[in-house]
């Protein structure tokens, strides 16, 4: 395990009581993804260091990546399975927890795989909730701040009470609307089928694992900074995002999974900055030049990308206490260093 990720995992297991996972069986979809990989590493470390004997079924469309394969080789309780969850599938193992993280998160990918995206967020969620009902398992759906659409300024930071405003005719609504329907199905099963289903609405999680082949803005900027030593913005970089370092966000997710009493929680960081400021911080840490166009040209994200995203996480904090967040400069340093090593 990479030393930076090892430090993160060690920090995570100190922050939250994970004993309810001991001796349990967990189904995790999207195990090859950023969040899924960290969760698998946490379970493996609990097995190795504390003899948890927790069994984790890691489902992903593609064969297990190097990290998951390595965990499985060293821990018989980590069980990877290659399954296309966008199609009909069968899973018959007894499970106590289900985490549904499988989906295309990069805009380019979910637009290219529009039907699969809808299937994963809607029909796969439905199928997994049936498995949860059969097993009396707790179920966690990974949703997104995208469900809020373009957030009015008077609603920022946005709370779970805001119902959102998404243009269904936009191509990006494939992702947002299917996440919204996935949430609706979770609410239905919680209300009508006696399934303990919980939802986390995530906003821009980053950290080791955001690689230079990731087409989202952070991966692109790190690639340009490390390879070209120059980051050229396509516009003025005025869109504002809020970032959360993965070692801070994972404990929040696991708290909701194990202990959450309500259905829907905003989960995210507190570091709010423009795309231009993001480029400047990456440039500062890599000695790369940042070039901004003199005049505002076309916004290359256009209406596809919400221009200001900041979550109100007070509901989470009231239930679980205040989270100590990693400074953005440190989180970016660790992400860049992981890419250099990787």
C-alpha cells in the first residue's frame, strides 16, 4: 500500500468506531473507484491488524485494479467479482451491509454511457435494495450534490431541505436525475419496505487516486502541471467548487452507513474555491505556470456544470460532531505526491 494512502487509512480507523463491521459480510459496488478502493483497504487493514474477519465482496464492471487485486491476494476475506451491474445480475451471498458506489462520475464518461448511468442509479439500486430487504441489511446509496442542479445564491450553502432545480433537457441531467430517482427509491424502501436505507450526497471528493488520466478538472490540472509545467485555463475559471479530502470524507460516509438515523445527508468538505484558484494552488506546488485568457470566452462547461456548489453539512455535524478537515494545501500536496510516486 502506498505510504500516503497507508497514513490516510490509519487516520480513518482512529476517527470512527468500526466494531459493528466485525465478523460481518459487506457488498461494495464500484470497488475500483476512488471511494471504493479506500473502503476496501480499510476493511483489509481491520482484518489484518485487528482480526475483524469481515468479508467484503468487491463488485466492479472491470477486473479488479492493482490495489484491489493485491488486497485479495493477501486477504481471503476480500473477494473481487467482475459484474456488469447495468445489466441483470444475481447475487446470493448473505450480507449485512450494502454500499452502492458504482456509477460513472466523470461527466465525459456518464454522457458517453448514458443508458448505463441511468441503469446503475435506478434499476441497480432497486435490485440491491431487494437484496438488502432479503438480508435485513443496511443500505447506503452514493448520491451527489448534482441533485441540487443550479443552486440559487440565497440557498448556499445548500441544505438537504432544498429540493433542487435540474433542467431535464440538459445532457448532464442523465446523471443528476437518475441520482434523484435512486434517492426516491431508497426513500420508498425505507418508508414502505422496512429497509434501513441511507443516502450521502457527495461533493467533489479528492485525494490519492485522482490520477492524471482522470478527465475531471483536478486530474487534468495535475497532469498539465507535472507533464507540461503549464496549466492553461479554457475560460476565466470562475466556477466555484467545494472540495473534501478523502481521508476526511470516508469516516463521514461510514458513520452514515453504520449509525445514520435519517435518510439523506450532505457529505463534503469546507474548502471553497474557484477553478482558477485551484489551478493556482496546483501550480504553486508544482512550479507550473497558470495561464488565464485575457477575456472571458466561451464557458467550456457551459450550462452543463453548476457554477457554485457548497453543501450545508450541519445536519451531519449535529448528529456526529464536528469533522476536523485536512487543509486544502495539504490535501493537494498529498494528491500530487501520490501521482508522482504512482
